[in-house]
C-alpha cells in the first residue's frame, strides 16, 4: 500500500514542478559527547539552527505498520522519481533519525528557499502533489488534508526545510 502511494507520488512529482534529489549523505561526524535528547544533532551538519520551530497537530493517525523501512522507501521512491526529471534539481529531500522519522529538505541553489514564504510554497506544492495520489485520497478527505497529514500517516515526527545557508524552518508533527 505504501509502495503504491510512493510510486504514485514519485510519478506525479517526476512530471510536476517538485524536484528533489536523493543523495547518499554521510552520517554526521561523531561528537565528543552524545547530544542531549532535546538537541538536534543535524544542526550544523545538514542545516543551520532553525530560525523558527512550530508544531502541527494532525487529525490523522499513523497507519499501522508504518515503520522505518516504509519511511525510507517513501523518501527513496520520491527522490528517485524526481531525479529522473529533465531539469536541474534545486533541493534535496531525505530522511534521517534512528526511526527515519525526520524528513529534511535542503536547498541546493542560493536563494531557492531563503524565506519562510518560499519554504511554505514548497510545502504547498507538496500538498498539491500528495492530493493527486490514490493513497492520500483513500485515507483522507484530500481537499482538507495537507502534506503534514501525509507525513503523520507515514509516522514522520518532524520536517525541516532549509536554504542550506542561513534559513531553517522546522515543524514538529503531533
């Protein structure tokens, strides 16, 4: 079921205006001390400290069986589909965390996502693309749900979107 959604979304994204780049990222270098539970170990490695952090409370329930492997597969299929795009990809989309429950989107070109408004526009595009998928339509009232709701269905806890330079916006999904 997740395969069907991921494949559908990847196809939609590949032909849409929502490029992404699947990159094999090295793991963050081991720090001298283990980060505290409330510290974000990806700050300074994938993105700067968040400029803003918000919480989105979704009315959705995580789908039974949505585990690390499904979230990794979702991100991989979406990225793979968009890599096949005929134009240069302006940002990378990948997952991190022990449970792969943190989605990260990082701009690869200066100015692409340097404001909250551009970040929200990317997320709005992701909502639009998600609404076209049979997976999303079968599990939500598509016109009322958004990309954060899709992430909640799949068990994601957080999404971070950054220009990869100075701007980072983070959303905790409850």
